[in-house]
C-alpha cells in the first residue's frame, strides 16, 4: 500500500503547482475543512477521509459537491474538476439520494479472462495468490467506486496489499483502501482528462494479493461480493459500489460478472453444455487435479460435496456415482449472470 500512497502524494504535488482560484463563502461547496473556501487543502482532506482514515468534514452539507447525500469519491472528483480543470460548478447542500440505484449489467467487475467464480481458485499447496481485477463498461463514465468482500472457500483471507494500475495526471487516477478485519477492498477510479470521461472499454482495476494457509489437493474458490448496497456515514464513511455516467450524471450499481451453472445437476466438469455426466467429466476432473489440466469453468458444477471447495472428495463422489450406484449429483443453485 505504501507505493499507492506515494503515487497519491506525487499527484497532489503536481496539482499544487497549478493555478486555481479559491471559491468564496457565497460559493463554498467543497469546503471540507471549514476554512470558508474550497481549495487544495479540502482536496487533500477529502482524499484522506475517504481512503486514509482521515477526519470527517467539518460540515457534510458544505463539503458536498455533487448534490447527492453522502460524501463520496464523486464529490472529490467534482472538486478536482472545479479547482483544476474548470469542470461543472459544485452543488450544495445535497438534495438528491446517494449515488447508486439501478443495477447495470453492462458495467461489471471481473477477472481478465473470465467471470467469477470461473477460473478463480486459490491454488492447492500454495499460501499466496493475487487476484487480477478488471472493470468493463459499455457506458462512458467519470467515476467508478467499487467496494467488495473477498472470501476464499468461505473464509476471510489475509489481504497483504493492493497493486493499482499506473495512472497519469492526464488520464486516470486510482485510489484504494483495505479493511483487513472484514476482508474488504475499496478501489476508486476517476478520470483526470479534460473531458472528465472514462470511455467504454475494459480497464485494469488492480491486483489484490492474498495469503491463506496452504492446503494440499484442495482448490478453494475465490468468492467476490459487494460489501454493501446501503451507503452510510453515521460512523465514518462506508464505501459502496457505484458508477457515474459522463453525460448527465446518471448513476448505477455495477455488476459482479458470473457464469451460471448450465444444468439442473452438478457433475458437468468439462462444461460442454450436454447436461450429461459421463466419463469425459471424470477424465477432465482427474486431469485438472493430478496432471495440470485446466480448471473447471463453473465451480458449482464440480462442487459435488457442496462444501465450497474442490478436493479429492468431489472426485470420489463422482466415481462412486458413476461406478458404484452412489447418490446422484445434487442440484446446482440458481445464479443470475
């Protein structure tokens, strides 16, 4: 995390060299520290509050910049544009509901090659693993703020650090915060471009480095869920997921992308869509477990013991079903993509 903080300090140092005009009392939206101006100290104090456990604003109403309840990274982004790149004027006190709302399936968090939980397992026999996150949007954005919980086989891992993409003062800026007790990561992305936009596309969102006690012959699924969809400011700032559009300030709750199970029952290890459990599924699972074959594409399909981990017990279950008249695979859960 130290490198991320150094990057932020560097950004602030560059911005301090820019010429700006403090906003007088009659227009003091963005006044975070209560000094009757909206200026660089408010910019720094807001960032410290959101991501470095700094003090809350002197007055939430006057700290507000975007007209929405709850001081968020979007208020900070609006203040940046107001001070440095002549963006839209600030609005206060807030009169609109907190950012978020309608779930948008076209703005989603995922890994580089696929969706959760496919292909994301904590490796057998290893005690360290880095999850590589990406953000995809088909909508032009100005801000994305995603707060998510990480679980490994249903347990809270140790989050060692977060490696953020290298940003630029003229492109995008990334910021992050880790709650080690709850296994929560919050990553914010804002545009620093004159047009204030994050164009449609797929963006690297950073690596989250995890540590867990190693387990031989056990592949534990990495599960990702939003931390909260109910923003709060009663006991400090609670990060929550939202994305803000560029054109008219529309805002949505992004999606965590997932593959659903294909059929009604588990056992389709090769995920070929046949919905028939046969010898090819057994071969696929043996190959994955013992000869370095590719991982199953749908975790629920091979979690035959329904215990949130993939191990030799699932293989035994499948062999028993196929050759010893054992019980059939249990049903898959219903899961929307």
